[in-house]
C-alpha cells in the first residue's frame, strides 16, 4: 500500500546547516501538521473517503486530493472509487482559477468515462456544462464556450431527463441559445445595416430561425430576413416570412410594417409586366 510522505523527515531535510535547537523546534512544528496515519484494515476505503470529504469541506484542497488519490491507488475496485474521483474533480472546481477549471473538467470527464452509471453522474455532467457557461463571453465576442455549454446542457437533459439539475439546465440552455442567436443577429445587422449586403445577412438570419426558434427577438429576425430577401430580389421568399410574421407575432412592433410589405408584394405580383414598366 502506498503511504503518505514522512513530513517531519522532509522538513528536517530542508534545514541542513542550522542549529540543533532550531532543527528540533522545526521538527516538532512539522509533526504537529502531520496528516493522520493512512487507514488500514476493514473499511479503510470508507475512512479514506471520509477524510477526503472532511478536508474538502474545510477547503483544504491538497489534503483532500491526497486522501482521495490514496483511496483510488489502494482500493481501485472500492465501491467508493467513483466518489473519490468525483471528489478530486470537486477540489479543482472549488479551488477556482483558469488552470484548475481545465483540470476539473478533465477529472469530471474521466469520472464519467469510468463510472457512467454512478448515482452522481448527472452532477458531473452538470459541472462540465456549467464550467463552460461561466466562461461564456458577450454576444459580440467568440461564442465557443457558449456553444459548448449549450451542447453539454443538452447532453445532460438527454441522458438524465429526471435529474435534479434538469430544470436549471433548461434555464441555462435557454440563456446559451439566446446568446448564440444574439451573436448571429449582430453579424446580420452589420451586413444588412452597415455593409448593405443582403447576401451576407440572409444565411445568418436563416440560421437563427433554424437553430434558435425560441429566440426572444424572433419577430425581428423574420422581419429582417424578409427585407434582406426583398433587397436580393427574392420577393416570393420574402412574402412567406412576412406572412408568418403576421400570423405568429400579431402583436409585434414589426407586424404593421409586414402587412404593408405584403400588400406591396401582392400588388406588384398582380400587375402585368408591361404596366410595371
């Protein structure tokens, strides 16, 4: 069985040429901070888990990891091995910091790989998703973490539909979807309003309708898409979106203008080509 380092001896090794009294005093101080002996015998794995959890609750991250890893090294087939690996992930997650966040995500993923049916698997999946959620950026910046958060929350809902984290996952997933749609809308606005390039706006607006139908500005998206299609001389397609805008969002601020555009398009369609000339 692996044993924990002999801390008094390690401390003594560091103080090579100092006086004997100082060495003795330092050894005594180190001994006072020495970790308890490694549990052995019956239920040693249970006691190791308890020690790790106690250190985790006390926010002593390194000590907690030491106990959890001792359990995994000494009792890899223990019924508590999954809890120990999850505990290691929690130490990194709670310790915070960019590097620790990456380590936590790796540990949570390893936990799910080795213990996919563990009772707390949904918790690990939620923590992976939430880690990306916390790192997401504003809609005018790169949306990689937002996209990954949405994917991981969706995975949680698919794999663990009855999870205690399902309701919160749905709420945060909706936030991610809204952020992703807002990012696309900002790009579409740039092409449509600044560059005056309808072909640059159309695919981004279409992507919002297809990928983010619950977007809270969906009426504006339809109105913009219809206008962009009109500008690109695709009035028949624009008419469909104006009509759906009127039908699905009758109270929208964009509906009055949509009705007027419908009348104009239908009037042009019913006018013979020679009269339009």
